[in-house]
């Protein structure tokens, strides 16, 4: 009986995982990521390239309001480089002593400025669809990193025969419903990488996803490194307490 | 209370004025005799207590950084995740702590069902446990609303809207719950207030639950009463050390989830800020509510003057409230399923039914899931209202051992002397 029940349960769980994938459109490719697994770490070079893609392509339409320039230290940039990145941005500050808002160059403490003053302005400039904020994008979709990378690198395909695509829509095989407002953002050599890496569409998609995963989960490395120590400590503690338990109970058996 | 012996003058001084040491000794010490044959399934009560403590400590710290306002709630949680020192750790402990609380409590409940722990004279102990389950469900539901993500908002909307199913006053109840005409700032504020309050109510019920437990002590895997001192051992040091060991093992699993898979039991949609104008494709509650969500959605037909929605609501709450009368539905005099060959098998079928309902709850309410959910719901209630009452009469139970000591000591005589020794202290 237990075996039958176990069989039913595992069948149910298997169907469950298949079902969740089917609900999100095409099954996602099996990408591997350096930040996966219990020893996972971010790849600094990939994140820097990804930041370049974000800065030169994504940031034109997408906000990333939860990330500050100072956070870029995580990517391996030094204080001067971060100041330079921040200074490229224009930030509205104020009010000053005259009660006026004014523009100034960005500082490392500033969050990334948004490309549009509000969601309505963003929608108006983008054919009625608001480009979503990217701060948490890599966590805000099921299997986030693989979904983002697949959508950017492989998703834009010719629609199947008879699939109706309206004005301002694009076909994307990984997007739920397959109709996405964003036109394919990354063509080969859309950016010229500072480290000389060939900027293929797949390379840029992988790099920007790496950057987005950091933006969504900036404490990932700290968390996993601490986790290894904590779990090892608890395993040893469990072993010791098991020995104590055996010793205390020894006179009963 | 004066049976507490010590030579320490300070402890004596305190004990004379406030008998806290003898109280502890009777509660979890050498004066609390406990069946000697408890298995590791009996660890989950103390694990639930540990989970509750972890949730309260992390929750109190989170509340120092959280802002209960629709414009700031989502960002304040992200500030905790990014800028507060170890805020990510505290928040992931709290988030996963909720899931682990339900995991250990569900195991604790199923253990009680398998070994008949709800039967006389422990009916009130069991009913207090059901009250704890209801309180923690309410707390978890309101806590999930606080980060103000898409699932927070829409989950709150769906569940509070259920009350509109009640005839005549339904709509007014919903407006009263919301504090307005939609889920908005007043809703968030009162949920935060109640989410902070209810755990303390929960602690109160837990105290009474443990009080009731101490009246007759723990049930045990054989389900028979202790017949004398040879059947029991003092709680301390035997079960204190066993519970500590269990807690360490629990923490290994808990830490693995917190540090390596902190979002595995959450919904990706909740990392999107709440937007009342955009409905998520699939609104699903947290995993621990899925079986009840499946029961709620399985009713798609009106019966006489009762709307499908109202029947669904009644069945959903009924599926938990039925546990309150479980001691009177199962009249079999034998507690443990070890001696109930049919109940033993049907118990596992019931567990499987709950898992299937959970799976249905995670999927859209359409065929084939709908039909599986309807069958699962029917079986859920049939288990309580048909199977258990029938088994009480029809099942041929196996003979019970005469005492707990008997099967333990089957090996031979010499063990008897060794085993009875610690009992003399008790």
C-alpha cells in the first residue's frame, strides 16, 4: 500500500513540474549559471559586460530604481569608476534654498535614474506598454535567469502560420501568450564590449541576465558562503547531540 | 510543590518565594513522566515551538524596518533585502520559517491522526491544536500580504472576497474587512497590526495546549496507557536531549532552504509590486494553503438556494473545522494504527488525497484538474464522515500488548532491572 501511495505521489509531483513549465510557454533551455548551486558565485567580468548592455540598451526604456551606483562595487569597479558612472547620469534634486528643483550630476549614493518620470509617460513613449522595472526581473519570473536569457537570445522567431500579430506586437516563443510589446532588443554587435568579447546576441543575453540576477539578489554570494559554514556547523552539532542522546539513553536499553 | 530538592541557597531562596524551579521540573523535568517508547515522530511538537520562536524573533526585528503603507511596503522590504545589515538573512529566515512551521505542524497533525492521539482523554488537547492551526493560518495569510507584491494583493483580494458569499450581509462584511471599497492602505495596516498580534494569541493557545498535554502526558506509538513507572521515563534528561537533537537536524534542513533555496517555496510574482489594475494569470496561495484552495474551487454548481461560492467557502472552512469533531467521528477504542490494519492503509490514502488536493490547488480550476479536485474533496470528507465511523464498527483490530514495557522487554529478563532503575527517580 505504501508503495502504491508513493507511486501516486511521485507521479503527481512529476506532472506538477511538467504542468508549471507548460503554463509559461515553451520549455526553457537548460542553461548553466556560475551563480547556481551551493558554491555559486557571480562572474565579475560577465556582470561588467552585462552592466554595459543594460546601460547602452535596456536603460533607454527600463527603469531599475532599487539599485544605486554605489552597489556597482559588487561588480568589481573601484570608487573612481563608480563616481564616473554616476556622473554620466543627470539627477533631479531639490528643492534648493529658492524652492526650485534643479538638475545635477549623479553621485554614487543615487539610485539609477529612471528613463521616464512615471509609468504613464513610459507607456505613452512605448506604444501603450510600460516597460517593467528590471530591479527584480531575474526573481520575478519562474526560473527567472533562464527565462530572461531565452526570451532575449532565442525567443524572437517568426510566428507560426496563422498566428496573428498586431501592430506594436512581436512574436516571442518564451513570452507567456507569445505576444510581446518589446521589439527584439539585442542584435549581434549591439554593443562593443570594452573587454573585447565578441558581442553575439547570445553572449549579450547571457551577460545582461547575469547582471540582472545580481541586481535582483545582490547578497547571493554572501548568503551562499555563509550557508556553507552554517550548514556544516549544524551537521557537526547534530552529530554531537546524537552522541549525547545515545549516551543519555544508554542506560535504558 | 515542595518536593523540589536542592542544596543551593540561592535557588532555595527563590524557590521558597516563587516556586519556578519545581514548576519547570514538573513541566519538562524529572517530575514529568513520559512514555519510554516515543518515536522520532514525537519530536515535531517541540520543532513547531522552535519554528514559532524563530518566526517571532525575526518578525519583531523585521517590523523595526518595515513600513506598512501601500506606497512604501514593497520598497521597505527590498531595503531590508539590500541595505539593512543582514536584513536578507532575517527576511529569508522569516519567509521560510513560515513554510517550515507548516511542514512540522502538518507532520505533527498527521502523526496525531496515525496514532490516534486525539482520542479520549486527549480530545481537548487535540481541539486546542486545531485552534492553533486556525490561528497560524490566519497569521500566515495576513503576513503574506505585507510585502505588497502581486500575489500579496491578489491573494488578499480573493480570500477576503470569499466572505461576500454569505447571504445578505456578505458584501458589508467584505467592506468592513477591507476598511474601504477595495484592498488598500487600511487593509494593509490592519493586517500588519493583526499579523503582529496573532502570534501572541498563538503562544497563549500553545500554553493551554501544553497544559492539556501534561494532564495525561504524551500518547505513544502503541497507543496504550502507561501502566506504571516501568513504562515511563522522566522528560529530563531523556526527551530534552532527544528534542535538542531533533532541533539540530531540523535546523540543518531549515538552514539549507534559507541559504541555498530561499525562494523555492515562494511565488515569483510576489517580486512584482502590487498593481490593482493588473491581475496575475494564476492567483495561487502559498503552498500550505493549496489543498484547502482546491476544496474551495472544486464546487462549481449551486445546490438549491446555496451558491457554488458559498458552498466552496463552507467546505473550505469545514475541511479544517471537521478536525474538531474527529475524536467523535472515529469511535474505535484502539488508538494506534499499528493495531488497526485497515485504518493504517486508509490513513496513507488520506495523506495522498491531501497531496493530490494540493497539486490540484496549484493548477488552474479547469478540467481535468477540476474533476480530480472534486473527487479529492469528496474523498476528503468521506474519510471523516463515512470511512472513520464505519471503521469504528467494522474493523477487526489486532490484540494490544498488555503494557508498553512488554514489547520493549521481549528480549529477556536482565533488561528489566536496568530499565526500571531511572523510573525510581520519577
